[in-house]
């Protein structure tokens, strides 16, 4: 009897990650179908893999599986907004990891929240740079441009940074989601006094000196004081960081719930932003407890090494709402 990867699960609803040739299960970053060998091209406008779309011109260099667009001389919608420095271009293996993290994030912003980062003010762009001797790269966001250090696609470098900064979780896709959170603040909260008031009521006043707050954060030993109010230690550094972390965690939640639904593990109606945030959050809590234990069953680290306290969940709810409303403006 023929078996399929999902045979033990119970797929419910539309399964979007399907090969256009054989309808077998494929995965977000796949270039070819493991079942039938067909070339896979993801069409972000249609939200599915298509057999007919042209390749992005960065298919080989960045292992990009999105469809190319004529308007951007053959680059896909994600690669067209990606600037790669010469140093980063010299390490296509590292750059490809970050390009995939950007595609994954843009895809969920679009599919879950209806956000078109091109139509926002400022539009969202990514600069991929590579830190090396004499050229440190500062990861951050300014005026819609997110700067990322592809050196952290190297797992040794990533682990050194993670341990140095005492973080339980640090990944390329985590960086993309966090920095995109700063962009959401710039596009949604900053231009609107009503939004600013809502933000300050929960996150505090962001007009306090950012550099001084960050210096104080790094000076203070982590004795766990933040655990009753913040999702992570870094979130406690400044209201901007708290918001960016809240957006990042909402995007973690969204992608993991979506992935679970695609794989037949969850009812899809519970996992999209049309469902109430509190219902999705309950689902997420139950799921991550079991996923953490599964990771431990393999001797690995927890998939989601966080236990957000109620005030942090309130902030995630506001971040989710900001994402939705940003999407409704697109
Ligand atoms: Zn196939
Ligand atoms: Zn591309
Ligand atoms: Zn930040």
C-alpha cells in the first residue's frame, strides 16, 4: 500500500503545501518535490506552488523557490526588496538562509494579515550584510530598512552570540520577525497619535532615551526581575524592544499554528487571525508545551523556551491587532 507523509495525521481543510504535479506534501522552502521530482515554484500571489510560474532569478544563488516578476527584471517579490552587500554576496550559503527567513516572514505577513509591505509607509526592505574583522554589523531597523548580519546563519557564530547575550532563543527567522516588528511600529504606531496612546498605555513611554535605556539594560544583571511583565529579557530594555518582541512572538505563534494546520495537526479555523487571539493563544500554549516535550524526547532544546506572563500576552494581543489593522490598510 502506498504511504504518504501525512498518513498518520488527519488533514483538515485546504492543504496549500502541495506539489502541483503529484499533489504530494511539500515544504515551504522546497525547490523540488521529493515524491515525484517536479520543480517547485511558489506563487505568492496565488498562495500556492505552481507548475507554470517563471523562476526567480535568485533561484540558484539564494535557493529561492518563489516566482520571478517581470516588473522587477525577474526577481521575486521577496528578493526584489533584498539588498545584499558584496561581503554577504561572497557567502551565498549564509545569505540563502536569511533570504529564506525573509520569504517565510513576508509570506505570513501577507497570507495571515493581508499586509503588503510595498504599500506601507515606509515600505519594508532588508539589507543583508556580513560582519567580519573590522566590519561589525549592527542588526537593526531604520526608516523601513532592516539590516541583518548573515554571519549568524553560521550555527557556531549564532551560538556564540546567543550565549554571550544570554538568550534562550536566537535564530535568523527570529531576527527577521523582531526587526519587522520595529517596522510595524514605524508604519502603524508612529504616524498616529491615537495608536501612540494605545501603545503607551501597555508598553510605556518610548520617548525615554533609547541609548541610555539599552546601556542600563546591558549593565543590569539578569536576575529574572522581568519575568512577571515581559516575554523576554530583551523586551524589558525599552518599549520599542518590547513591541518588536511582541510582534516577533505573534509571528512565531502564527507560523507554527499555520504549519500545524497544514500538516493536519490542528483545525485550520482555529489558527488564522480571523479566529480570536485568545483562542489562538490557548491553542499555541497547548501545542508548544507538547512540542517542547517532543524536542526533549530527541535530546534537543525546547522549541519555544518562553513562558509569557499575562501582561506580556496583553502586549502580544495588541501586537496582533496592530498587524491586522496594518493589513486592512494595505
Ligand atoms: Zn510531486
Ligand atoms: Zn527570489
Ligand atoms: Zn530590536
